């Protein structure tokens, strides 16, 4: 067996941290082979996600963003990610726009999860936007991060129905279950390196045999 070096994930969050938790559980269960979460960084010291990191003994740092200019802040975060030798940055409810400096430092190596079917409803309160618009289906998207808001190439999406009596909370909860599932899938694909980006399209390059093998491994693990 070849010994591949561990791929290090850095998670950035500002709040609850359920997507971080889902990724951490997936790493622990071997659903993202050869990966570890090397560091969690929060811009808010009251982020619940920090407690979730502590419970799992995953190194976490608070880098407060208040009062610091965007690029100066991003320099601190990039330095911390580099220090932790991070290969892939996963934004998980990180409530800040990344500067071009940050995007260039980790180009093609930053993922974000957004609670709508992009390009519909980018920005804040995506679930509210979906309800207000009256769509019958919404969902979530994992995408590469580029200089524009919620706009980079799409790695994974999942659809959920919008039910007639839905509140924002009910729709958000339905979407969140799918977020946790597709974030793991997207991170696994990206860290495997078995994809290419053609124009905006993220295309898996694994052979049918590799896919079959992966499915069998997955099935064995879930027993
Ligand atoms: C999720 O809905 C995610 O799509 C959005 O922010 C929320 C974060 O939730 N970007 P959590 O902190 O991962 O629980």
C-alpha cells in the first residue's frame, strides 16, 4: 500500500458549526480517506463551533475580526492556515467575504457551502429568499470560492422540496441535513484530486471501476 501524506483541512466558521461537525464525523469515520481537520478558525470567540472542536480535541483558534481591515485580517488567517499546513480550506458558516488576497493564496483550494441552489439566492438569508420568491424546490450547493460572492464552480448540489406550510426554520432544517451529506461528498472528491474543471464545470475523472470500488468500501464502512 502506498503511503500518501495526510491531507489537512482547515475549517473557518463563525457560529453553530454543524457543517464542521459533519465533516469531523466523516473524517473520523473514514468517509474522507486520508484526511484530517488540522485547524478550526473562528472570527468570533462565542462561536458554538469552537466548543464542538474542543469536544473532539481538534485544534481551534479565535482570530477576532472586529475593527481589522479585510485584507489585514485575511493575512492573519492565511498565515494561521499555512502554519497548520492546510491543503484545503472549508468555509462552514464563516460570515465574512474573502479578499482577493485570500482567494489567491489558496486558489482552487477553498470550498464553501451555501443553503440554496446557486446561482439562485446568493448572499444572506438564502432560505428566506427562497420562501419569499415562492420556489417549489430549493437546496444547497458546495462550490469553489473565487473573488465573487457565492459564485465559483459548483462541486455538489442537493435538492429539497419547499412544503406549503414551511417556515424559514423548517426549510433551513431540511436543507441542513442535505448540506451535511454533500459537504462530505464534495470534500472527498476534491481531496481525491479525481476531477477536472472545464470552464465552470467540475467533472469527476474517476473510472467506473474506481467508483464501484469506492461504493463497496463505503458500504463496508456503513455496516
Ligand atoms: C449553513 O446553512 C451554511 O450553508 C451557511 O451557513 C450555515 C452554517 O451552519 N453558509 P453551521 O454553522 O454549519 O451549522
